[in-house]
């Protein structure tokens, strides 16, 4: 079983729509969680960290469910510029080599 | 803050050439940096973990003599692809973080094309 699993998509949504991505992780001892955004042929950029209490940044809301071992990202009022691949990243702790990436979920926002 | 610079951003060279890629943390010290490779439409693959002042830790299947890593200071790590061949063509990305559970910040990436 993979450490981190994501639905690869693609998700094609109209502008203004709300879209949600989920990501599951296998290691219950995982310590920190992040969502990154990667544009085509570019490096990943940190979108937001995910906290146990959930956190919101503008149109983006991230949630963590430790009991079920999943994290989610909700995007409201989608913009064309939100089109990208969204990577779920989990830090399992215990040393430097401890970061696991999902394969990414591709989102395309359609005019 | 937490800016990581990678250079060069694009390299095209002949088969057999060795290519050096630099990764710098511009506004923080990074005792650990990471090197990834990404093939088209695939996820990031960790190649090695670069530790300042000591040997890098390579992932299974990554040849340490092929991909030489040097982390001579707290702000600079280099990856040298020795005697590169067309199958080494890929997008190489470095990252660094300020602490154990902090997010990683990525460099701009280096697109390597071997002819």
C-alpha cells in the first residue's frame, strides 16, 4: 500500500464551482501535512499546511481527520488560475527522509 | 521568506557530458536538502537526501556514483549528473526546509535534456 494516495483526476469544473480533493495516508504516526500546487513544468509550491483544527486561507480550506487518516482540500469559487496539479504531502517524522508525496490531483477550471 | 534558488533552470548537452546543478537556500540555513526527479506526468521521486558536512543518503535504485551530491555549506547543495545519457533527461528539483516538521520549499527546478 502506498504511503499517500490521491485520486489523480482529472477534475474538470466550471469557473465559480466548489471542488474538493481527498488524500489518504497509511502511517498513523504521521506528524505534519501539506498541500502543494504544481503548475505544468514548474516546481511544487506550498499552498498551505494542514492543521488538526482545520485551516482556511481565502478560498481554500484544508481539513485533517486523524481517525480516518485523510486530509482534504476544498476550493471555493474556482478561478481559471486554480488549474494545476495539487499534491498531498505527508511527513511521517523520525528523521530527514520522511516526506511522502501523493501522485497529485489534476484540476482544470473551465471558463 | 524560505526562498530556494536552483541553477541552471535549463540544460541541453551532449551524451557523456557531466552536468552540475546548484541548490541554494537564500534566506535560511538548511542542514538538509533533498533532490528529486520528475518524469513527465509522473510524481516527484526522491533521489537523495543531502546532509551538510556528511555523505548524502541515496534512495534505493539511485546510483551514488552517477549522481554525486555535495553539501558543503548550510546554504548550498550541488548535484552532479556524471556522464549523462538520454535516459537521464528529466526535471530535477531540489528542496530545503528549516526544521524537521516544517514544509519543504522547492527550487525552480532544472530541466535537463541530453541529446
